[in-house]
C-alpha cells in the first residue's frame, strides 16, 4: 500500500490590492483541500494567509506566532499542535458570522427605518 500522500505547493497569482484580492476561487478551493497551509510572515508580524487557511479548514503553518492568533490552533517550528482545523473553523464561524436570529432582527430594524 502506497503511504505517500499528495503534496501540492502553490503560489498566488493575485496581489493584495482590491479588487484582485477580493476573492480567488481557485486559491480557496485548493486551501480547502489542504491539511496544512504555509503562512509566511509578510510586511507585518501576522499574515492574512493565516486567516484564509483557518477559514478553509486547514492548519496554518507559521514562522512565528502573533498575538492575533491567540484563539486559534496552528503549527510553528516551536509548538506543534494537533486537531487545529476544526477548532480554527469554529473560531472563524464565531468571529466572522452573524447568527440567523440576529441577522433577521437587524434586517427588520432596517426595513422599519426605511
């Protein structure tokens, strides 16, 4: 039985400037199939790739931790962590989504004000 797993190393063809960075469907599909995503540090001590990886269900691999990663599980060269993908998706779900009842209430208030 072949125990080797498929490895994919990709690069992004789009930059950070809107509207090019607004959404890259192919990039997000690739990350959603990944177990780990490399998240190299860029111009800041954090990287947006970390949050993209978490939203896609992959475990971010970072060079060094950032305070912005405090509630997430990730891997770096000093502190490997297991079972990070489900935890990170849950954190993203809580931080980046609005519960349906809250959304409905807000929409009703907007309609009343119109």
